[in-house]
């Protein structure tokens, strides 16, 4: 779906967690038995990403996580949060780190600010959880009343059904103090949702573009000049660094944040079915594949 580099053949999958079974003689950060999670871009250690680091994604140009055993450079792994099990830890690599980068990588989220998340995919759910842990107000959008109830149970302060309210951007703005707008928006939809995001973003707010699940229509695409008229930042986010992931994992431990994992767990032999389940949008939160 996204134009990232890929080799063929390749072991797919970027996200993963497991136990260290053996370490090399020069490894200094891990010991046998440690619970670890993978870093998406193996070469992105700290600071802003560059072209070289962006070409080190697991499951693309480097063999990924859908295997029982793998050999990794120690800088391509992080210690998993102590409060999470292996299935929960395996969800952190991409979606969690992307949402953490969106909220803290450029203009760090502050208590009392307002965050808008779109839908119920992994990035949006993690952003909701991180924002609530930080003391922010969360506005969530969805097309399903059933999912709206789940979002409220996770702590969303307001939920907007965008099928019933196609002009949800103005509705979201009215939910903010003095109608000033939203501080952070997790933008996953594409052309249509971005236009609505501009309607509710606050002056000096940040729209973090994560994906374009709703497609791209050049005819209806907002202009770059909309950033000037709304005095905001629109930022593309490509996962995050190892330093950010370590910070995120500490926050997960301190706040005892538990990833939302879909009730259906797949086996390695059911990988194809897992992807089909995801594409059909039957899931809520993260999908997992358990490798025994």
C-alpha cells in the first residue's frame, strides 16, 4: 500500500517480541533471557530520520519478524516494558512508536491539550492511550456505534460518528475550550479527512500524517497554503527512533499502559488469514500472530 523499499524474497513483518536465546561476544546491552521488541527502522537510533535510516525497515529490505528465530544487531532491539507480556510487547514496533513520535517527536504533548484521533486502528488507539496518560482531552472519530462504545471505555472524552456527521471538523472544534481547536491530530484517512482536520486544528497545532487509508484524490486534496491560513504544521511521520522507543517503553511501564489487542490471535500458519482479517477491518486494536 505504501511505497517503501522492498527486496524479494523477504521474511515479512516488522513488529515482534521475543526472548533473547543467545548473545554475541561483543553484545553489551542484552543478556540471555531478556524480553525484547524489534525496532522498525534498524538504522534509526536517535534524532530525525534520514534517507539511509529510512531504508532499513524490517520486513522490507531486511528480513522481518514472521519467523521463530532471527539474528539482530543489538541496536535493532529494545527491552520490552516489564508490565507487558510477549503478545502485548509485539504490538509496539510500528503503531505505538508512530503515535508516540506524532505526539512527542516535534512538539511534545502537554497536559490539558486536546488530541483528535481518527478511527480505531493501532496508531489511533495507542495515541488515545498515550494522550490520556498525559492528561490530555481526546476526541475520537469512528463510523461504528459499537466501536464508539469501545473508544469511550478506553477513555475518549468525545466520540464523533463521521458517517452521521460528514462535517465533523467543525464539530470537533466546537468541543474544544473557546472553540480554539485541536492541538494534535492523528491523521490516517487521506484527502477527505485532511480537509476536515484543517477545519479543527488550532493555531500552531500539529497534524501528524500517518497514512491515507481513505485514498488520495488530487481533485479534493487540500493546498499546502492551508497550512498558512490555519497557521499549523502538517508533518509526515515514519515510525520513530530507538531513543524515542526507549522513552515510550518507560512511559508504558510507569503508567501501566496495556496495548489493545484484538481478541482473535492467529498462528504462523494462519498469516494469510490474519492479513485478510485486517484488510476486512474486522479488528479492534492490534492483530497478533503467536509463534510457538
